[in-house]
């Protein structure tokens, strides 16, 4: 694995490398460059130098390159699926779904080639006009996470490149392999030298340098809220535009008239998809007291059938690393200390062979969870969910909204009034009613409160990567200076 800077695949300038472990067995999977500040600086300079030419070729040619990259990814997709299974621990069907998302997002954004429009507004009088047009920000720094390491790369590269920006991409050090694979497809598709640069390394060593660099005009990042806050602090030095998708703590609400079997099946997905390592994962379960016992029985029956272990043979694969495993163990302990009842799971499964060294954790369900406990307030990012009965609609919405995060939420009901009231009252960027996610390419993925700012997806997401300029024109041939007493 190498960095890609100014059109060349290169090692770190210092020769330093980092090691990636396979989360299923703890063995070394590969080594990758630990980029230095010098490497980061060269990548940003290269992107800056390439900007004017990339803007100049026009959106149709940029779209054609994106479509070619999507075709290459589609024709060689099995390679990317295998990388996602090995470096991320995804089960095959979820790896395949993620690659579907990669292809869909690139093709979706490529379709905006002639749809980014401005306005001509009349000024003071018919012979004065205001031309409002959109142009790229410039150098975009794209910081991508490990939980959906391919999909998030596509979600950031495609709109940034289509709109004429140049990009420096730095993926998570937990999953750089999938990002490099995608970059290689964009290079083969014809992205010119300097337009797309790719560096790997520790955020703790080059993160502040990248996010505070004077040539970076826009930073797009998906990750933790604490990291987002750090980026905001550093980016303020140059007032870089920010597109931040941060933490989540999705409530899953089951109303008394819900189809309980459908709701339970949906919750299996909403909680245990990608081993619970998702910003839209449900981490809080609110059930109307009239159906609480019945729903929990159905849900627990489904949970008990889930198999944890080898991603190729299981429903739930490993967590991303040893730290993630330690974190979920602490959540279980903290929850029980606060009075929650462990009703299923709560520990590492007993596995054999190399899997004993993997980062696996059982699907875990806890009851009697207090609203202000850490289980209901802090993001877990693992296969743990807490449940709580509610007695009325207002209580359900009030407690669902009681979170510092505000990304995704779920509701199961067959009553249209309940749905409409929830849609008005819930303070989350997304509400899934009688269905699961993930978000669609044509949907705007955004949140409230500590979930971040701006958003991705849809035409609104692509607008994040362009800025509106105004040109005032007077072609009357007259110059009137109203602000002075004397005629000049």
C-alpha cells in the first residue's frame, strides 16, 4: 500500500509504516505508510496547483470520469468486497451492500453534470442585473471513517470532484485498504494529476496540520463528535467550510398499534447491522407499555438466533479493534451498575481457533434502563441496546429527543396521526417510519445538535461543495451617485 501524491504512488517520506490487524483473528493484515507533515503539505500543494485546470475542463468531462470509475468498481467489485470483509470484519452480504452504495453514489452525483444552476436577478431597474453563479470551494480535505470505509469515500469524492474541487483524502488508519482501492479506480478512470491525492497515517500526528492548513478551503469529515470539535477549532484559523457528520444515538419507537413482528425484524437490522457500528444504529428502545412484554419476547427470540463469529459464516462479525471491544464491555458494566438488567449477551462469545483472538462481542439486550444513564446518553457504537417502556405519546417523543445527538430515529406505527405527530415532534435529521435505513443517495443525511453541521446526499448535499458568487452589472450607460449632494 502506498500514498498517492501529485500523480505518483509513493512511500512515506520518512519510511515509517503502520500496521493493520485483521479484526477477526488479530493477525497482521498489511502495513501502510505513516504520512509525515511534509507528505501532507505536498498533497495539499498538488491539489492547489491542479485546481484551475480541473475547474476548467467542465462538469461533463468530470462526470464522464466519475462514471468510468463507477464502471471499474462495478466490474471488479468482488475485490473490494473481500477487502471490506478482511479489514472491517463485515459479513459478505453487508460488504456487498456497501459496494452497491459506492457505485450508486458515484453514478448519482455524476448525474448532476448540468444541473448545478444559478440565477440572474433584476437589480434596480431593467438595465441592472445580478448574476449569481456557483463555483467550487477549492481544495477539499476528506476525512473518512472506518465503519463504512468504502461508502464514505464515495460519498465525499463524488460530489467534491464533480463540482470542480480538488481533494486530499485521508482515511481512517483502521481501514485504509478499501480507500486506496477506490482511489486506484479513479486514477485509472482518468482523474488528472494532482486532482485527487491520498495519504494515510495517524490523525494524532498530521490531523491538526491538515485541518489548519491555509490552502484547505473545505473539510468534510465523518467520525466522532470529539474529533469534529477538534476540527472546528483548528479550521477556524482559516475559516474553512465544514461538512461534519458526527455521533448518533438513534431512538427506536414502537407504538401500541405497531406490527410487532415487522418492528422486531427491523430492530435487528437497526441495531446489529455492521455489529452496531453505525451512526444511525438504534441504541435506545422505547416501547408502549401495552405491548412491551409481547414485543420484547419476539425481539429476544430473534436475537437468540443470531450467530457471532467468522464473518463468512455468521450474522455479526467482529468489532473494529481491541479498544472498541473494551468500550462495549465497559458499557455493559456501567449499565448494570446503574440498575439496568442484562437479559441477553453482555460478553465475548466462546470461539475456537484463530477466532479466539478476534474482537467479537455478543448481541446484548438490557432492560430497566434509566433515561439519564450512560446507556441512553452516550454513543455506544457496538451491539448493545437498552429498552424502556413508555406510557403515552408525549413521553415517548420527549425521551426520544432527550439526547445530545440528533441523526437518525425510527418509528413503528399503523396510525397516520401518530406518524404525523412524530414527524413534527421528533428532533432528528432522519425519521424512518415502518422501515429501516440506510439513507438513500437522494436523501439529505444531516442531523441536529452534536451530530454535526451541513449534510451529505441529495441535491442539497452537492450544494455543500459549491459557493454562490454575485456579479452586479449595469449596462444602462449611466452612472448615478445618489449618495452625494453635489453632482459630479
